[in-house]
């Protein structure tokens, strides 16, 4: 039931926490160093910490030039500690600081560069309000670096870059200074010279990842180290999973066909749980074990799931580590109906707004999918009213339709767009009547759009003989961007149109497009059959089978 690709949209969670400091309590000192993948200090590094299971804000401290840091806490509990550095990926751990014991450690980060041979890189920055929708392509140089020169009369220009397979931007390699961006990476800052600045991303300056990130403890109790190493053991698995997945994709494999051998990590966690005498460590190991279910692992033991749900209270701060494991545990238990009130108790009693928002979203999604619009709207209103500042609430606005004209069962707006590559031809609601087709709002600069291409291409190939068509409406800067893209890996042999002005185009606004990709499946009578997540990834083929039958 729970698969990472099917439920990947849950993982858009952005939890905010608040550290409470109380006088009169024992103080715990956390100190150490943050180093790069080569064991040396980075141009800038920071440590961030937050207590799990609360509403506190995350605290941050900049490391010194040699990577040293030190901070203190006076409120015992479980803490998520994150380490960030220029040209490196963020690495995190969870420390069991329920007892006042000081900790000294060294964090080694992993390079943010996984592919040293890049073909395309885009820039966002103060010159376009850091809008991914208006990312600027950088020019590839003969040495493999990328650059973009822009006019700048005064002040400081800040920017980041994003590659074709990245979900989030990273810092550029030319900078007078670096500033933390609040999301695990950095912003590069440059001062103009002679009325312009040249943005740069040079892979040669970012050493490719050679090893996994890690933490070494120099001074900590066995309980603290065992707890942290157990938590970080799952990150090692996730790194292995992503590495294998990328290799599979690079060889031409479809993501939906990817199979990972979970036996080694599943059996290792099974043995660790069975032999672990410490309840705290056993709990984190069980959470890790159940997280495998999010990636598609089967044959998980029901007794571990039932044990976790029995021993871990719905209000426990440990659910902050991975809220979805609550849902996995219910499913793996074999008797999910027995725990129906567990989610309600967690929504009511858990202090972590991220956990609450995740579970309310889950309730909304379930009600919406089974057609219970009354409860779905109740959950939707709760999500927007109480957690409207979360990314899940914003995402829900684009996925669930209540007071909108772009809703399942409603007729699509009238539209007419010139056909790319066919002079004098156009596509419209009127001349597409009688066909089943998917309108796909996309752009070549949109990384999630590009990741959908294997699924869309396969769906078109499998269902075109059953009368299925696709109308791709591009929000690119120019039609030439589409032409160049189609000449590379994906020919996209279906209908195409170009929406000048992107999100400001009349058609985009009529179809309420405020984010892409935004797919809409239209039936022969011009009514909306499906939209959003049901047309993304492997869900697309499943939805088309329900509408058109098996290919």
C-alpha cells in the first residue's frame, strides 16, 4: 500500500520547530567540527538544531573558519541536528539528549555534485526573484563550466544554480560571500564590476561525492551514539537506494520498473531490533525498519508494527522523525482498522505541527479518493485553517478542487492554441471533442516536468492505439526551447502548443495553473476525468487503464 513513488507527494513536508530555553535546568554542550568530503574546512559551514515534537524555531550557528562550532541546550529531549556547508549536501542526525550529557563530534559532509559531466545548468537569483519559473540557462564553456553574465549597476547580486536532475538549487562557485538559504544550501553573493556580474558554476571546483556523509563521536555515551548511528544507518540505505536508482535510469530503465533488493537491510534491521536491549534505540531501529515500506519493501513483520503502535504514544516527539511511519505501521500491522482512532489522537495531542499537517493531509487524501467530499472538505478546511503556512497546505490547493472550475466532472474552459510545427493549424476544446486527451502544462526548465517524461512517453506509446492523445502546452521562454529539448532524449510525438507569457498567459489562468507540471485528463465530451497526482509518475498508467482499459 505504501510506496515512495506513489506517495512521494507526502514528502513535501516542511516542519518548523521552536527551541524552548528554561533557566534552572541542566545545560548540555554540543561541540565539534564540520568538514567537507575531503576532510578540510569549507568556505562556510553551519550547524542547526531543533527539539523534536514542539513548535519551536530552528536555531543556527555559523562555524568558524576551521569548521569549529559549539552550542548549548537547557531543555532535555530529542534533537534533530543538521550540518550544512558550501558545495555540500546537508547531513543530519538525531541526538537523544533526554539525559544531560555533553557531546563532541565531527560531521563529514558529502559533495553536492553527483554527476561531474553536466549538459545543462540554470540560474536563479535576485535578478528574477529566485523564481524557478524564470530560471535562466547558463552557457556551457569549453572547460565544462557554466556561466551567465547579467547587467548590475550597484548593490550585490545573489544567485543559485540548479541542474537538470536537481530538486533544489545549490550555491554557485563564484562568490564574494555565501549566505545560508534556510533550506539546506547556500546563496552566492557577487559585487558588480563595470556594471555587470558573471555567475558561475564550475564542477571542477566542486569535488564529486566520493564517500557517504558520516558523523564520528569523540565524547558521548553509548546510548547517544547508538541512537544516532541507528538513525543515520537509514540514511546510508537511502543513499544506496538513490545511487542504484540513478544508475538504473542512466542505463535507460523506467523508474516504475526499478527493483531494489531490500533483503540485506531488512534482515540487518530485523536482527538489530531483536537483540537491542535499550528501548530508545530499539524504537529508532523500528522506525527505520518501517520506513523501508515507503520505498517499496514488503515482507515487513507485523509484530514490530504492532509493538511500535502499542508502546509509542500518538503524542510522542519521535513521530517527528518520519510521520508517515505511523501510517505504514497501521498498514503492516495487518489490522489497520484497529488503529483508526490513533491518527485522530495524534492530530489532537502531538505537539509537532508537521506531524499534524501530514496526518490531516492523509485524511483529506483518503476521503477525496473514496469520493467522500463532505469529509474531504472538512479536512481541507482544517489543513488550510490551522496549517495554511505549510507546504502541504499549499500543495493541497493545487491537488484538490472544491471551489474551482478545474475540477473532476466539470467541463474545461474554451481555449485555442496554435499548433507548434504545423503552420495554420490549432488545437481547441472544440476541435478536440470526441477525443480522450491529456493537457500537460510543462516547461523544459522544470525539473519535475522532465522527470515525468519517461512515464508520459510510455503512456502515449501504450495507449495511443486506444485513442489516447496528449496536448503539451509549454510555459517556456521561446518555442525554440521546446524544439531543442525534443531533439534530445524525448521526441514527444504528440500535439504541442506554446503559451507565451507562461503563467500569465490567458490559457494558463483560465486553467488555474499556478505550478507545473499540471496534467489534466479530458474526456470525449470535454469534461475533466482526472487531474494532478493521479496523472503523475506510475499513477498515470493506472488512471488510463481505468478510463481506457488495459493496452
